C-alpha cells in the first residue's frame, strides 16, 4: 500500500508542471490570454526598414549602415510643419532631455517631401538644436509601405520610433502624452543596453 502511495506522489509531482503548461497554453490559444499591452505606442506590423524607403539625409542617400547606432524619433510631414507638428517636435525634444543619461542614445528627425522642407517654419532649425532633416524622395513608395502596415503616415501629429538598426517599430499619433512616451523610450534604452 505504501509503495503505491509513493508511486502516486511521484507521479503527481512529475505530472503537475506538464499539466500546468498544457492548460495555460490551451487557455492562451483559446483567446483567454492577457490583452493589455505593455507599451504606450502602437507596434508597426510588419516593421519597416528605413534603408528601403528612398530617403535622403544631408543630400545623400540615407545609409543606415554608415550612421551612428542610435534610436531615431521621426516626425513625418507632407507640407508645412503646422502647430500640431511643432508641438510634437517640442514634446520629442523635452522627452529626449528628460531621458538624462540615456538621451545620447536617441536622435530626432523631421522627414518631409523636398517641397515640404522649404516650407517649414523659419525658426524650426534655430529653436530646435540637434534636429535633423530627412528628405522623402519617393512619396508614393513611402505611403504604400506604411499603408501595408495599416498606418496613415501623415496623420498629424505623429512620432515614429526606429531602432538602431533602422527598423521602424513603434508609432504614436494623435494627442501624444509626453510622460507615456518617456516611459516607452526609457524601456527601449534599457533594453538597448543588452543588444546595442
């Protein structure tokens, strides 16, 4: 009798983890898994590689491999940088400052059509130091690529986040909350310490 009891105890100890894993997997795939997302921004699915989007930086093809390995905060505009655009650029700058020791891991950009670059507010460059300008060379290509990810590229305001390898992975649009954006970027910079 005691031998059978020992067998059942050993069997229970052995089977418990298998049963828990099997039930939790079934629970997840039946749609009862967690629904809340951890990040404030929306994931871009699939992500887009900036090197394939026909962009220029400083009058040269935007070559990700030759750039510093930094996170990129990009605001896309089609024409003139309006009030919502200026507010977004301001938020990105303030968040970048609040990153403190990690702020060197990020660079801020405005991406615009060639004509749009000529129409930006005159004080934009002087008021926002360290702001870089990307020129969109093929607008149709860019819009089509983002449309595949079901994103309205020029919804204003917007901030897109690209990882240090040039993959656009997150985006923010509408009324952007600077505190929540800061929280996301802090997590990204901490995780970047492992990979970059």
